């Protein structure tokens, strides 16, 4: 094993363990993948956003963010509000579900999808915790090119996950040809968004 392979694998495994979880961003990409709407650009935005945040964390921005109470408060409250609104939207879809073919008939605009994707990415405090603070902090165990390899490994995990999720979602397309499947998916999305919003508010007001 080359000296750079070990830190690269370490970064890949860390990045994968952090990103493979039920969250707002993943739920959004899954839904867009099922609808086959703007999948490539949205997956690319998510992966590049993670890569940029990881780079900033490895460069030392994590220490700056963790020391700013105003910045943390703004991101937390903004993220909680956005997640709450999207939870209501998902709940409304769950109450009036449609089959996959019907949903495909009226594709959302690229602009709206991109803005929603960016909001899920940058209004979620957990993104900063995972990429900037945690990955950035653990990268300090390595020096020089080994730290770069660690960062690239973590970035690779994001690319593999988002594109795998976005394009792999179509395997489930036969299941989501039924409105009842959309009811379950959107119901789960609404629950996840609501729980994330509540957890952010709870953490903010009890900290």
C-alpha cells in the first residue's frame, strides 16, 4: 500500500459513513432521481458543494466557524425554517399522491430545482458539522500530501454517493408507478424534514 493510499481510503470511508444517511439532501436527490428530473446537474451540485466545504475545512475554516456564535445561530435558525416549510410541502404531496407517470408529466423548472438543492445543502448545519468541522478536524492527523489524499478520498465519497443515489433511484421506478408508493415516500420525507427542523430548534434553544 502506497503512503497516500491509506489516508485516501480513510477519507473515503469517513466521507461515506457521514453522507450515507437519511437526510434532507439525500431525500431530495432520491425523489428527483425517481422523477428523472435534472438528475445530473443536481448530483453535481451536491458533490461539488461537499468538495468545496471539505476543502475549506481541511484548509482550517472549521475552527473559524465553530468560534462564531452569530454565524452558527443564523445557519441553525435559517435551516430549521427551510426544513419546516419543505416538510409541509412534502406532507401536502403525501395527502394528494400521483403515480410516477403523472408526476413526470409536469417537470419542475431547473431553476427551482437548483435553488432547492442549494438550500438543502447550505442551510443545513449538519453539512458544516460533517464536512467542515469533522472532516476538516480529522484531516489534521495527516500532513502535506497525505492530508490532500485524505481530503480527496472524502470528496470521492460524495461523488460516488450522490450520482449512485440519483441514477440508482430509477431501479425503483416500477414500484413508484403506484400513487401509494409516492404517499409513503413523501410521508417519510415530511417526517424526516420535520424531525430535522425540530432537532435544530431544540439544540439551538437548549444550548
